[in-house]
C-alpha cells in the first residue's frame, strides 16, 4: 500500500520523540500568545477535555510551540537521563542537551538553551581544541546544571524538572539564574554532594581565585559572603600562552570536607611543575580555610584535571608527565595519597607514563581510569588497585579528534567523550563508548548534531556532564 506523503507526515508528527529524534520535554521558559493572555507549555495539557483541541490550535508542525512544547504537543515519553555540553560561543553561550537512552547509551537529537551570557575569553590565549584549559566548566549538581560563561565572568544555572516517581522522567528544563563568578574568567565548577549544597567556582584570570555559593533546591546560586580566596598567582613569565599554566580544576573530596585546586604552572611558568592546593571546608558556612600548598615539581608537569579512586586516592592527569612542557608522547598520570597534619600534604604513591601527548582529562569508575590525550587524539585506559596504577592500553581508542572532556553514565556502563575536531573539519563530536569489565572501550555512537563548528563558536565547544 502506498501512503500519501501528507498522511505519512501527519503520522510521523504524532509519534513519540524516540521515533523522530526529539528531546521529549517542555521548555519551561517558553511563552506564547493566545488572544486573551500569554501561555506556557503546561497550558496545553492543563484541562484533559481540551487537550486535543488545544494541540490542534497551537501545535502546528514547525511552529515555535511545537519545537518548545514537545511533551505537551505529542504526549511522548520523556527521557530519564540526559547528556549536556556547552557551545562556549563568543556571541552567546548555550547549553546543549541530548536525551540519553539508558539501555543502549545512545543520544537523541539535541536542543540548545541560552545561558544568557557569552563563552570563551581571549585572555587564556588557548586554541579551540582546549578552549578553557580546564575541566568541569559544565556540571550536573543533583537536579541542576551549572555552566561557566568565561567571557562574561558569570555562572548560569538551570533546573532539570523531573517528574516524581520510580523512573524520574525529565519533563522540562529552564534557566533559573545568572550570577557573577566572583572573579575573572571562570573555568571550572565544583559541587558538594552533601546536604549543604555548596558550590565553588574557579576563576583563571589575574592571580586566580575561588568563590563560594549555596545552591538552592530550585537551582539558584547565592554567593557566600567573604568566600572569595585569591590563588596568589604572579604574572606570566616567558611569553607562553596563559592556558599552559593557568588553573585547571576545582573539586571537592569524596567526603566534601576539603576542596582541591590544581594549577598547571607556578606564577605563569609550567617548567618546574604546577601545584595542588587543599582547603578545609566548613559545612555550616561554606567557607574554606587552612590552605595547604603542594608543588608537583619534576614529578608532574602540567597537573591538569583530577578524580578520586574507590579508596579516595587523588588521580591527577599530568599533561607532560615528567618532561618539559610541550614534549610529545610524555603524558602521564600520578596517584597521590593524602597526608594529614604534615607540611607535605600529599605523597606520590605511583605514576604511569602513557606515551601520549597532552594528557589533560582523567576519569575514574569501577577500578578503571581513562584519560583523553588531546594532541594525540586518543583515549588511554589504565587500571588502579590499592593506589597502584597500571597502563592497559595507551591508545585504547585512537582517532578521537582532539578529545577534551569526559563523563561516565551514572551506572558506569558508558563513557562519553567530547571531541573538538580541531585538526580536521573543525566539527565537534560526542563519542559514546561501552565500558567493559576489563577497562576496555567499544564504540557505540558518534554524534555531531547540535554542535556548532569553530567558525561559529570561535573559542570551541567545551564541557560534558551526564544526568
């Protein structure tokens, strides 16, 4: 039987989002006009006996209402998980959300939401393949998404609106606020997963700083009075690009009692190693105190990003291992034990050389460690046990064009990696991998839909987080 195109189009438009690739939720910020007053998406389904009539009246194919009120217009099944990234564009930063299939790991077609500010910053002098020189510029914090606007010195917050119930389906997404980052060029955000809901932003500009916030249940950031702490970085030396030695990450320890900050160089000079600083965190006030500074020296050049293993050891990606900055095939990973009540603060427990270039991002899950090696366009796999780390495959995955941020699914079954595409077609992509029990990766999907290229963003896409 031959189905006329017009009828086929009507049938397809009524199918759930999984069938035609849309994220099945409502844009909670969207407002449209009816003859009597303004309305939002919820109006369409507010009265059960009028749903069909209202859908016919306002959910015209291709209209703004149809694009923004997908759940209300189609009655489709919302996703229970999502992956977020950020355009970091110079003319207007956006958070891009993908619906995630928890069974297969695959991503559906994206939707973009403005942060209300701009991305990037020329101060860092970084190329689009490593635009902010940091990790965790975009994070998921419980039911919230927090995003750095490096060009506006601000942090945008969004609420993931979840339907209560067993599956916790995502029914909406909306921006809830924009707040000053407390310094210049915010590049990383940390969230305490305890009940106190403390957030800290890392600012890379000038001498560097951290600043604290309290995150409300409705995803609004409230600055903590007197929480701005300088990192006391001196002026740059030697004329190297700023991002080579700038602050790389801020993050809480697993118990949220301490805050950790990595800086890739000291006073703008990465040649002698960088630093790792520990701060105590007051859970009642959110203020930090008692900074303990640790220089990585020749044991670690370019301490970039970090994560914690199952024993709370600190795993740090060293961009150039124990070699001078820029050395090819020298990337490494160091594992540190915490030392209490000592001027040393950290003890180097073990290290691994990856024989890859610019090892900048690291993630841990279930005894496995993965790094993205930006200049080698590869992902390395390692295993860790009792603080001892061992290389499994220096190029577990190759051909991932200039990979940057990574994030695991909540169950650790899938790894998502953002690739900037800087050295070929300048087209960013998200790579989806199945994680095996032996710390191996099997490619599931590569998706570029929704990711603007370098000619659009200027500074390059950045950030990856999973809900």
